[in-house]
């Protein structure tokens, strides 16, 4: 037996989901902190400074490769788990317990994750991809603050972003606690604490993200 | 009371099953759910029809045999109880009750509501044991055990292996069962020598048997008749990680 085997057992797959999920949670904190600079409402000066650092720093760019790697692993492993788990019960129940024995969001991680993925495709194509393309083709960085201001004038974009953030919030309510439970920290000593922090995180972070398009759309930030 | 029962009938593992509807009358609210099935079967036998096959043994909530999935709930709607402990006072005259077998590919249907849970036995065989020297029995108090660990171990040992955790889990995962068995032995000094190999081997066997992967949904804990806690799953995760990281699992 070897490492590959250990990571491919049912607990090993849980660990893959947990560790990549925790990395993505760390990414969310950094992303949220940097983007929240727009709330200084200084015409994007501080935000663009932070965005310039994130977009040009060698270390951050190197970590970006890791981020995409972990993101893809999280998505692929998650979908594979969903499909293999479904296949473990070929004959399904005529009547199911539904919300009587578990929370809907804990059973809907694949669906919520897919919604987040669809949102991500739009999100990356609007900001990350044009900016990196511009950098690689020698035209330098784009003014991301102005891009945000322009994009978030369109009501459909604001609506999609809001739904993306709601999906993220529900995904995190289960994901945050679940990643620690998988690492074995779901003991009576820590479980309540982890769940509380997880719920606070799942409300605060998506709320800050959702406030960004809304603030631009409402012209609170100019 | 008079009831309508929609019961899963299936000849064997090779054939497709289907629901069949039965009427039972004069059911006392003091009967257990299994006694209500006894009435149904007596009625079927008297009519010259084949009775419904269902598992049962002790009828006092400790053997874990009575595996019925009742109106979407393992062992019915009550918490911390088995089907034999479910009483008909839960139901009203005229109710329709849907009764299904445990559904999981790792628990193939033998007949009607009876499923084959030998996969649990094979998981136990793969690591759910301790080694004891032969000779005179050792004094019960020769090995000191920390009170909290003794209590946690005892709570895990309450698992009766009924399979409600698998039946209730949307992923058909056996993690609660396996974690209870691993916890029960690994918390005690007697379980120490095989501790690491046990965690790895039992998880391997669980995967081989075709159970799903745990995604921390928690329906198992909600349906467990013995109140086995999700903390045991956290402990199994720790046992597994520590066995793999220490490298001692290879000796398994």
C-alpha cells in the first residue's frame, strides 16, 4: 500500500475534499480582504494598489497555479464522489426522510458547488481572464476598479453575482464544519465552536462579496 | 385501528421487487410495529397467501435485526429506537404506511424486507478484534482505564450493527458503524496492539464492500437507535490519518 492508495480510500477522498476546501476558504479570506478595499470609496486607488500587488507579485502568482490546481481537484473529486455515492444505492427509496434527519444544504453540496462553478465561469471571464490576457500580451494590467464599475451597471450581472454569493454561503455552512470534521476535530470540545465560526464565516464573507456589485449598481461607490 | 400497508415485496436478489398493498384491521395501539406485521402475516397465511418476510429476533431493541424503513425513516419516526420498540400508538386509524427494506447495494435484498448484512460481519472480521493470551482470565481491574475513555468506549460499544446508519445515509455510507467499532476497541488498552492496522483494514474492507463515502451529512446519527455520535466518525478519521502518517499501517 502506498500514499496513492491512502488518498483513494473513502477517508482519503474526504481528506482531499477537506484540505482543498480549507485552502479555498483561505483564498476567500484573502480575496475578500483585497476586494473590500473598494469600500474606501476613493475612486479605486487603494483597491488598484492591492490588485496590482496581487497581480504582479511572483509568490502570489505562483500560488495562483496551486489555487487552480486545488480548485479543479475539489471540483473533479467532488463530482466523482457525488456520482459514485449515488451508484451505491441503485434502488432508491420510494419515501425519503428529507429534512427530518439532515439539512438540505448538507445533502446538496454537489448542486451548490455546480452553481458556484457556473458563477465562477462568468466571474473569471469578466475579470481574471481579460486582465491576465492583457498582461501576457504586453499591454499591462487593466484597471480592475473601472472594470468592476462598468460590469456592475448591468442588472443581470448583479443578480447572477448575488445568486453566486448565496450558493457560496450555503456551500460554506456545510463545507466549513465538514472540513474540520474530516480532519477529526469534530469532538464535543470543538464541534460547537467550529459550527458557530463556520456559520458566521458563511454569512459574513458572502455578504461582503455580494455587497460589492450591489454597491456599484446603487452608485454608492463611484 | 385499520391501516393500509404498502410493503416492498421481492422474491430474491435476482428479481425486481414492487410494492404490494395490504389492509390490516383491528390493530391495537398497544401493539409493537412487528406485532402488527405478525397480525398481517397470520391473516395472509389464513388466506393461503405467502407472508411478508421480515427480520426480527429479540424484540427488545438490542439485537439489531428488525430492519424496516418506515415512511422514509429507518426504524420509523421515533428517535433512539428500533422497529420492535416502535408502537402503534404512533399511528391513527386510516393511516397508510410505506414499508421498505434497507436500500444499499452493500445490503442486497434476500427476500421482501430481509436484507443481507454480512458485509458488516466481513468488516468486523477485517479488524474488529483484539488479541488475548490464553490461560487464566486476567483480573478485570489489572489494566487501569481512564474514566472518560471507558465511557466513550462503552458508548461506542452500544452499536448493535443494525445498519440503520447505512439505510439512512444518502450516500449509503457505513462510516458510523465502522467508527463505532474502531472507537470501541481503540480507546481501550486491550485494543492498542492492533490499533493502527485496525483503522486502515476496516476502512479498506468498508470500501471493498461497496459502501458509499461519508460526506458528514449526519442522517446516520439522527437515525441510530443507540445514539452513536458523529464524534466517533471524527475519531475514526483521526485514527486513520495517524495510522497512515505513522507508517505503521503497512504492517497490516
